[in-house]
């Protein structure tokens, strides 16, 4: 078991809110969907797109660079790149899909804690 580190206050994250946090050198995307909190690696596994700038729909985050999608529940790849264009074909050939790292999140009082 890792160490619990405070990532945010409960009051900072409304429903469907997300934010980038850096905890012990690790860039993490923290999100709240309904009454659940999720934490995943903030950098897209394709070419390091900043997922905190992506679109969050339910638990699905879309990378702002080439629109790969990941499920915050388990970090799994929902869609690897978008479309059939040259960029997608080349990008898919150069890098195969990889899930995001996930982190366990717990809430204690007003603190949202991430296990590092
Ligand atoms: S960097 Fe995220 S899909 Fe390319």
C-alpha cells in the first residue's frame, strides 16, 4: 500500500469537475463524477496529451490532441485515436494503445486523498 496524499478539498470539485494535480512528482488527473472520485495519470499514453484539457463525459476523458478516449474507472482505452486519417494511421502504427495508470482515491472529511 502506498502513501495517502491530499490532492484537493471536496469543496473544490463539483460534479463533473476535473483538475490536474502534481503529487510527489507525478502528474495526475483528478475528477469527480457524481459522488465518486477518480485519479489517473494525466498524460495520454499516445503522445503525452494533457488530459486535464480534454473533454470529460461521464467517466470518459477524451484527449485534446488526437481524441483517444479513456475510462477513468480503470484507465482502459475506450478509443485509440480518432478516424482513419493519415495522422491516426501513422500514430496507431507507431504506438499501440496503452491504458492509463490509475490511483486509488479516498475521502476523509473535506480532503480528497490519492494513494501514491
Ligand atoms: S496525444 Fe492523446 S491521442 Fe495523441
